[in-house]
C-alpha cells in the first residue's frame, strides 16, 4: 500500500489509504510525527498535568490536549483554517445565490400577477353587476314598450272599426289606396 501526503507550509502529514493500516513513509527523512513535542517549563506543572520530559529512549509522545494545540500552532498549521479553506474552495455559493435570487424574483412576479388577477376579477364582478342592472332595466323598458304598442294597436284597431262603420265608402277607398302591411297583426 502507498500512502499519500498533503503538504502544508511547514511539514507533511501522513494520510493512510483505505487499507486501515498505517504504513510508514518511504522517505526516511520524515518521522512519524513531523513536529517535536513542546518543552515543558521547569516550574513542574502546566494546566494541572505534571511536566513530561521525553527521554531519548522513548520514541512515542503522549501529552495533554494543550500540548497538541501548542504543537500545531508552533508548526504554523491550523487544521480548522485549513479545512475551512478547503471547504470554501470546494463549495461555490454563487449558483445557490443565483437560484435564491431567481426564486425571490419569480415569487415577486407571481405575487404581482396574483394581485393583478384579483383586481381584474373584482373589476369583472363590478362590470357583471352593472351589466345585470342594465339588462334588468332594458327588460323592464322593453316590457313597457310592448305594453304601449299593444295598447296603441288596440286603439288603432278600434279607431279603424269606428271609421269603417261611420264612413264606409271613404274607408274602403283609403284602405285600397293604403293597404295594411302583411306583418301587421
């Protein structure tokens, strides 16, 4: 198995491949840990943990979390910043921002069209109400005109009958000269 390296500004960090086993690097110039452990002050304790002086015989290092934090900053590698930079480089928020802007624009247009449609519906209802009122007035006027015509027709028929009885010769000549239209009742 081969191991891959990610190079940082100060030192490489081993990242094992999928095998799950650690394989030492091929280059002997690098050790397991690329930074040396911090030296504890000679006062005896730091943060409640007894100081630890690594011996030359010991090849492993076990220290407190604060020791690891100080080793990271002393090497110039801040993993949170590094991962944040990697994430910000991998994630491009521009398409998301564009889609949110387009969604907001579409929503605004839809709301405007909905308001316009509601206004047009209210206008159509008002016009329909006015048209119904005009139609009712027109029907009332038509019935009145029909009644007036029927009354006038009865009156004209009565006058013609009286004229025919009173002046039969003149009525006969006038009716021949002015015949009654065919569509008359």
